[in-house]
């Protein structure tokens, strides 16, 4: 490994200060032993969220049938807006090992308020208790049910996009591949925020961020090993588990991909955008200078976080016009 490989890019100064302030609660390294604590911490902090955004959205919890039982969904609708409306089908983050349908949901709900969208967030089952293909099949089943029941949900079935953060971004990319390959819902777009795409965990950015930032190379190994077990990094991993393994990225819906320059997923996300372009597809890529993983969620008031959110809104505006 060269010195260049070891030297990480600097954090944005404002984000660096935020990360230092969060050091007691945000560790760069997650091991399998940390999974119960990680889940417990997220469960304790999320229930108090005002998902109605002060009454701007109506929110209900429903279930959809899945391949192995009911799949919980959270559905948010703009209050006092008649359908059918476009929809965002959202997949939460958590490294495949943690999180629930409330995680990271405030921003999609804000998109719903701004653009008049129905927002559906899927509570897929987690690894290691539920390894691949359970999480992605849960996500796909929920999407298929949403489109099949569009009239009941007040959704325009021709205007549904998928979105996700981190592990959820990887799942969103995988669901887009599955929808294409299975002749499933024709998606309007895919919004992939710092997506987790490559189980091989061998990138330069992974080496640079080893032991620093948020979600380092050891954390990444924890998440992928929980999902894939001994198959992790081997020759037979499905692109529906790790979309970076896909050899055909043609005929996919337009993609928005963003990632920080100072995070593990930087190189795989840049490569995924380049592969979409090479296949003749459409992708908008943003690499936020000095951004750590999930910086806009952990430091929402930082200037770079505001810029990242504004770029997503601009892409959604163009997509939905």
C-alpha cells in the first residue's frame, strides 16, 4: 500500500468539528459485538420524531405481504392534497445490521411536503438474523405491493422512484436492478445517498478511512459479513446483494448518487456512476469535499450538508417536472 493510499483526504473544517463533538457517541468502527448496542441506541432515539412535520403530512403504519410474512411500511402523505401523487419508496440505512423505517425518514418526508409526494418507508428485516436475500426481497416485495395498490394509496403508479441512504442506498440500487430484470415496476428514478454497494471492501477510500470518520473498513466488513457470511468478497455474490457486482447497468432509471470524499464508500459510488454512464445511462454524481459518511444527517446545519440537501432537491425538481 502506497503512502498516498494511507493518507486520507481532510474533513471539511465545519464537519470535522461536528465529528469531534460526536466522538463519544459515534465510533468509526463497528464490530459484530457492537450490533446489539447499535440497535438499542437507534431504537431509543427514533420514536420521538415528528414524522408529520408539524401536521404537514399525515402518517400511518401499514403492512404489505412479503415472501416470508408481513412487511411493515410507514406511509406519509401531504395533508389536504388530492391524489394520485408521485411517490418515493425509501429504504433506511444501518449497514444491513441496524435501523428501522423511521431512520433518515425526515428528509424524504420533507420532499413529500415540498413536491406533493407520497412517501413509503419499508421496514426490511436485518442481518445477520436475516441474511441475503431476505432484506432486498422484503424491499422489492414492498415496492411491488405499493405499485399494485397505487390507487388505494393515492399513488400514480407511473411516477414512483426509489431512494435510500447507506445500506438503504445499496438496497435501492438493487431494487432498481431487480425491477428491470423481473419486468417489475417501471421506476421514475433512483436516489442513492452514500450507497453501500461493494462487498469486496478493497477500495483506496476504504483503506484511507480505516479507523477514522464514520463507518470504516472494519464496520463495512461487519455489515457485509452479516449479510453474506462466508460468501463475502468471493466470486459468486449476487448484484442484488452488492450492486457493484452488476455487469449490466443498461436500461436503469436515472440515478442521483452522492457521497463524501472522506468516507469508505467514495470509490465504489464513483465507480457505480461511471459504470452507468458507460452503459449509456443517466447519473448525476456529487462527491462532497471533506464529507464523512452520513454527514448531512449527523451535522444537518453545516454548510456542506445544506448544499447536499439542495442538490437532491434540485434533482427531484427536474425529475418530477
